[in-house]
């Protein structure tokens, strides 16, 4: 909780006031541009927080919690901050802002959770992670691009007549991000280990520009175009800064420790029960294009692994398709803790000649699976980043 508390302290006790000070200094003659900078600094964390933390080999679990806490706290505090800091300068309709936050953040958050639970309940965690989850980010990205396009289009004539306006906006935005980066990096290096320091950095520097844009476009009428222009330019800085930090992570925070299972485990497992049949196993292997299935007993405990090779042998032996899986000889599962280093996993695979292991969490429950190809792909990605 220490890293969570410090991250949210930076997000709501430091960054908003830096954004406010920079805004009123650079945009003294346009309070809505200043409000845009404040709104940029008020809504922390996004999917980028988790993505960049993972690529920099930081604490992913901490990053996920930061994203949730930041979103919820930001939803509650944003109307209050805007009213207290900018209420004397611009017309603030508190009720309208609260309504838009509910529509843009709270309702989608609840619906998203319900849809996720429904999909996992129907298809299982493994199918959700491997097949369904990947379909959502492109939709989200398309929505963000649409909002950015509209925001820029509304100010197209202004930008065309005064191109230097973009430079005038870009400089204070860059100053905000650099200030935030320096503060978060110093605090992280002084008080936290490498993984937590990286999570803290991305949990406090990355801003939820998508939600800030949506609020600007819906809660402030025609003046929202000025606010949205500031936020739109924030994407340029934020993405580049995230990428550069990943590139120089080792120089800033030191070398990462040996990679562990948690960094590349596939969440969930494809499974059947002992009371299921060989026909169901063949169907699942073919439908999901996988090479093995975990077989569970009545207590949902893994009793063994049924591999594609074993299924092919059974088919060659003319084993009846209605045969129960409980009657078959299964491969003994390899269980390894989620904190195990990649080297230990590879050694166990070599020792047992079994190139797929089940990963357990701290409670001893099955968290997911890792195969030899996952290790190869993980190492290849790491080598590409180091070049």
C-alpha cells in the first residue's frame, strides 16, 4: 500500500497544482486553455500505465491497482478541483460535470466489469484472455482517435490561421510532463525498489487523456474545443515519453532481476472434467487450436494433462469417442509458483521433457499456463528491446 499511497499523493496533491500554476502562467489570456492543462493533470493513469509498466518490467500488479484507484479517486475529485481552482475564472457547471463523469467513467466501468464477468463465465478465463480480450483495444483506440479528430477539427480554422498556437500549447504541456517525470523518478529511486519505482512512474506520469477529452467535449459547450486542443496535444508527449523511458529504464533504475513467471503467464487454463469424453477433448483442441488440456476432478483440482499427442495415439488405437477422460492415462502436471524465475521453469521443462507448466498463485490456485514457445517469444522480445 505504500507505493499506492505515494502514487495517489503525487497524482492529487502535487500534479494538479503544478498543472494549475503552469496553466495560469502560460495562458493568462485564455482561461480555457489553462483549464485544459488542469484537466490533463487531474485524471491519472490509463491502459498505458499497465502497458508501459509491463514493457519496462515493473510491478504489474501495483500498476493495475494504481489504474483502478486513480480512476475512481479522479472521478470523485475532478469536479471539486475544477470548481475550486478555476471556478472564479471560468463558468463551471458542477452538476453537468458530475453527470458527464458518471456517463463517461462510472457507467462504462460498471458495464465493462459485468460484460467481462459474463464472458469469462461463459467461455472461461483462458478463452477470454487468448481470444476475446484482444478484440477490445482496437475498438477503444478507434474511439480515442475519433475524439481527437473531432477536437482538432473544431479548432482547424484557428490552427490554420495561427499555427504557432500549437507551439504555445506544446511548451507548457511538455513542462508539465517533465516536472512530473522528475518528481516521480526521484521519489521512486529514493524510496522504492525497481519494480515499484517503475509502476509509480507510469502510475503518476501517464494521464487518462481519453476521459479528459470526453469530459472537455461534453461538459463545457463550445469552449470545450480549446480545452480539448490542449489535451489532444498531450498524446504526442505522453506516448513519446513512455517509449523513451522504456528504452532507458535500465540506465535510470538499473538492470532488472531475472524475469519471473508472472511477467508472461497466460491467464486461465483450457480444461475439461474427468466426466467429459474424448470427443469433447478433440473438439476443444480443434476449436481453440491448442496442444493440451488440463483435466479436473469434481473439486476442480487438476488431475493430469491430456496432450494432443496422446489424443492422436488414442485415435490411432480406435479408442471410442464416447470414452470418459477418467479412463485415460494422463501426463502428470508440472506446477510452479508464479514468482519462479524463467531459468527455473526452463530447467524443469528440460528435466521432465514436458514443455508446458501450470502456474500457481500465492494461494496455490492455478493462475495460468506457460509453454516453451512463450519463453522463447518473451526472450526474443527482450532482445529486440535491448538492441
